[in-house]
């Protein structure tokens, strides 16, 4: 299931200032967990080619989903990851947004998915804002 965004693109929590829905972030978390779980670890010389292609397909599908989000949503995904890993606090939202916007030099999906702990960081970022990952 691919979640939709609310009419304003904001989280359904009226007090939230994020431009990405909990549903969207939860979908990305779930898909990232699946993609990394399917990714061959260590020496892959004995890994089945089909297994490798399956993991790559998962990453490609997730990358397309992320890159199809609007700019504000993509920026806030980066912000959530940064808050989740402790680079910024939730009270530094505007500064984090400025930095994320300024540092966006390549596809957001490439940046996020090159971080193996992206699912953990996004979940921790939601938690820092008092939000929870939705179960699918």
C-alpha cells in the first residue's frame, strides 16, 4: 500500500509543523527495513543473482517513491533523519530545513538510502516530535 498525502501535505497532527505525513514516513520506514533485510551482507560471491536483483528492485521502488514526493516533503524527510540521529533537535526545525535545502546536491533518495540506519533514524525523528510510526 502506498499512502497518500493530506490536502496540505502536513502530518495529520494539527500541532505538527512537518510537511510530510506520518503515513508516508511510516511507509518509507517499512520499505527501507524490508530492502535492507533483503540486501546480501558481507562477501556476496555466493549470493544468488535473483536475491541481489530483488533487493535492488526494492531500493529502486523506494527511491522512486521518495523522489516523487514534493520538495518540502523530501526536505522534512532529511530533517527527520537528522533529528533521529541527533544532528538537530526538534526545536531546531527551521535551521535543519535551511541546512537540508542548502545541502541538497543530489537525489534525496540517494542520500537517505545510502544510510543503512535510515529506518531507525526516521522512526526516532518521528518520536522526537511526539509522533509514532503507523503499523501497516
